[in-house]
C-alpha cells in the first residue's frame, strides 16, 4: 500500500495547517509566527524535546522511538516565503501584501509536521527522529545558521534528508540522483581600475572600458577552453557599470556576475581562474583588477548510500516507475547543501503536478502531494530505524 491509512486520514487536517501557513507568509529569518506555530504543534504531538531559536528562528523536535536506543536521523523542512505578490486566486491566498509562499515551503513544513504527528503517535522505531524546521532558505543560509548553532552535535544527528516540491512532475512521483543534484551559486565583483582622460586623447588614459571588454570575453574562455565540457560551469557577467559622459574615459569600470557549478573541484577552479584571468587581462591593458569572489550556497551533493536508501523509500510509495532515479542536475541552488556537507544524506524532489512554476506569483503548493510527502518521511523513519 503506497500511502499509510493513518496518513490518508490526516490529509484534511494537514491541509488546514498548510493553508494557514500559506495565508501568513514570512520572509528569511523573520518567521516568528511560523516557528511559533510549528513549535506549538510539536508540543501538542508530544515530542520529547522541542527547541526553538536555533539559527535565530529555527525549530527542532525530537521524537524517541519505543523500541530502545538507536541512532538519530534528521528530516528537514524550510519555513520561509518570498517577496512576491501572490496572484493564485485561491481562497487561502496570502493575506500579507508583497509576501507569498511561492516556493511551497508552507507545504514542506506541513508535510514534516504531519510526519511528526504520525511518528509521535506510533513511535514504531528505535533511536530518535529529529524534525528540523529552518528559516531563511531563500538567500539567507538559514541551514548554515542552524549548523553554526551546533544542531547536528547537540541532537546527535547521524544522517539528514530533505525534500522539495517540483512543479511539472506528476503528484506522487519522485526524482533524485546520486552526487550533484543542484548547483553551487557564487557571485563576483570585478573592479577594473585604469586612468581617466579626455576621450579625444586616449593615449593619455589607461582605458578601463576597453580592458573590461577584454575581461568579459576572456572569462568565457575559462568555460569553453579550460573545463571538461561534461563538468558544468556557467560564468555570466550580468552588470557592467562605468563612465559618466560620451567624451570622458572613466577611471574605472565595475563588472558583476554569477558562477554556477556542479562539482566542488570545478567551483574551486572557477574561483581561482576567474581571479587570475581578470587580473592578468587587466594588466595586459595597463590596468589592474580587484576581484571580490563571494561563495554562496554550495553544491547540493547527494551521498551514494543514502540516495540508494531514499530511492528505495520513494519506490515503496510511487513504485519504481514513479521514481526518476537519475534525474538531470538543476542549476538552481539550495541551502540544504550545507547540511549535506555536515552529514551524509540525500535531497529529493516530489511532484507538485501541473502547477505554476516555483517563484511564480500564481504558484500554490498542491495539497494532493501532502500524503505522499508524509508517507516518505514516515517510511524513511520506520525503515532506517527499524527495531
Ligand atoms: Ni524552495
């Protein structure tokens, strides 16, 4: 049976929580009402420990099994919304102007709450389950903040799993892959410093505009000539700023952009070569380049054994045909990557059906997905921690 009976019974109640969260979206670390709601529910369910304030506004609940000692396994959901004005037209549309749950984190939170309720009722496992609710996935690195507060060691978490809904994939289906699932997302700023002059006397200048043009082109040679074509690298220069008048050569030009990679070694290489190529190209034009490279979320890298395990759990719900076990990587980024750097684990996509895409103003999480996501967590706990 793909979905547990008790989980099917819970659907309306969990959908009610989901719609409540949807109406009251909060951004980044300011998820005060959401985390209060989550902590209150976890206490109502009878979790053995409920700790708030990890990573500013994160919440962890611990549920002990009734079959004795064993390891602790962590399941993570994100709680934050986006600065978007919702246009879904649903009865539970956001009541907060300019904020909306356009990435479905309301659904992720509701599914993990549903699993916590089930697991606290049944406790048919040994060891413990840690349900992790994090703030600030959307650009604030809330996962890292919870790690920095010592979450993994404090609760003795040995493995960690995460989930994200995927519009366009059928409800009840899953997609996952071993290794790199989502990209690292870095950003850079390159200031090319020359020497300004009258535009009619270029020989008196060191022209940063011309140097910046060469830098932009040279950066693409890293992608096309220096990296294995099967190892993805994107370098996009997305802004260029410099100059104030048509007849003045400016003193400097600033470029900014993004770097996306799927392997840690490609990322390290891109950072090193972007810096070297920008500096050397500037020097070739008599100018100099100051490079600031900022590392954002790392590669979301699924561990082999834990991915195999996750595929088995997903298959028990969706059947083998409902699990895409070698889905192509995606160039978006996800801060669950920090947790996967800290502990073995795996991140999986769950189908949201034929809905608007993530971060689209008309997007809404599909409540039909709830029992599949809850079943995934419950079966994962009862299998990983089988008595
Ligand atoms: Ni998201």
